[in-house]
C-alpha cells in the first residue's frame, strides 16, 4: 500500500476551544493559514501585535485578555483600521484617545465597537467649545471622561455625524449619509425618548450643555421617558412636546404628572390591553384638559 507524504500543515492540530498566546497563534497560522484560532494573552502583547493580528483577523475566532483589568489604548483611526479584529475583543477593553472631530468622523466605527469601548478621552481636554451630537449617540459619548456636548435634533446641511434611520417596525438601523453627514429631524427627535438614559448619563456627568429646541415635532414617549425628558428639557429651556403612549395602568398612576404638564402634551394614547383609568375625583377635575387629548376612547373608575 502506497502512503502519500503528509505536509506539515496537514498535521497541524489545535484542540477545539483551546486558546493560544499571540506568538503561538501567529506561528500556527504561518504553518496553516486556514486554521481558526482563539487568542488569550496580555493586553500589552495583543496591542504590540495588533497589525499582524489584523492581517489574520478572518482566522481569529475571539480575543481574550489574561490580565482582565487591562485596556488597549488606540486612536479612533486605529480603531477604524482594525475594526473587524476589535469586534472580537471582550467588552469594555478599548480606550480611545483623540480629538472630537476625529472621533466623530469615525462615528460608524465607534457605534459598531460600542460594547468594546470602555472610555474615550477627548483631546484637548481643556477645550470649552460645544460638541454637537445626535441623540442616537448620547450613550456612546457618555463613555467620554471629558467634553461639552449639545444635542442636535434638526437637519443640518453642514452636519457633523452620520444619520440614523428607523424602519417602520421601529427597529433602529444606522446608515451612512451620502455626501456631508446630516441629521434626520423626525428620527433624531424620536431618539431623545429612546436614548434618554444616555442623555441622563451626560447630564449627570456635567457634560451636557443643552438640547436644541424641537421644531414642530412631538416625541412619542412612555410616561417614564416623558417624566425624565420634561425635567431635562425644562433645565435647558428647551421647547418640546410629548405624545404619551403607555398602558392604562401607567397613565392612571401618573395622572398628576400629565395634568401638571398639560401644556407640553400633544396627545395621550393607551396601548396594550385598554382598561378603565382608575383615578380620584380630584384628579379627574385637575386632569380634565389633559384627558381631553386622549386619542382613543377611555372610561373611568373614580376612587376615593
């Protein structure tokens, strides 16, 4: 029986699930460029070999750190150039150091690496100019350790970020705008409610300088979202209107809020299983004008 000679590459074997150091992985991939590897090494070794690893990123399944608390420091341009490799890193392992304009110019990369980004250091940190951002990115920018941000909510032909778009199924997708990036008014207005936690984080950190007044749009929001946005908008003297969409139970529980903010409410819609609102006689009188903005039929159970 004739036995064919075996090449070195064909005899290379890596047990499934076993991780290699960077040097082991690079050596193994020189022998067999088609094998798949997982890497576990120090952040320093991974960072020092980033260029070589990125060249072979299609063969890398995942990258783990043996010194878990360590981070990899990059500029946003480096993040863009190594985006596919970095997406295989653990969460909260990247620190980006760059100027706001450069970071914002690579916003699509930052969005895709959001879970991997631990923090962003904006240089120069002493800059006092406002940095205009879309509300879609408020949670991303709240990872910054410095900066002064203003939320922009209207179409700006000179825009400074990529424009998000929402589908009819209310699932958010992010798309690159053609030509000069610009904001989409309706989508960014709705983003204020969806991303209110990011706005709160920026405000709590003292990095939010304002929210541009809305121009003819009302925000679809739950009562919880509406409560926070009202506090935030009033703080920055921002013009706003709310379309409250919530369950009968939540509307009942928060009838005083609706009554007190009637002038800012464009409409109220019950969603889910519609049931009678349970409020007191006094609340019914106080909330009369707000309840007149109900978009669907409602009934009351007066208590107390």
